């Protein structure tokens, strides 16, 4: 299994855990984990020539970036 696939699985599990009602600290950790993993995935996949999913990973990384957070409203 490629290292980027392991990262995708780990982030998926962390995001599924994020569905639960957890303290705010977990969601801060989740932002950092997703952001760093997306950077890692983009670098590894582009160096191996797997550039077909680079744009979605960059977008996900930007949405989850902890330095300049993007806040999305819940409008019902």
C-alpha cells in the first residue's frame, strides 16, 4: 500500500470520529492533521506522477488549513 493511501485512510477514520460530539481541541487537531496529510499526499503523489487528484487534495487542504481558517455557516 502506498504511503499516501495510508494517509487517506487515517484521515478518513479521523473525520468519521469527528462526527461524534467531541471537545473543540479534537477539531483543532483534525484541522492540523488533515492539512498536513493533504500537503504530504500532494507532494508524494505529484513526485510519483499521480497528478490526477492533486487539485481536489489542494482544495481540501485549503478548506482545513489551520493558519487561515475557512468558516462555513450552517443555514437552515
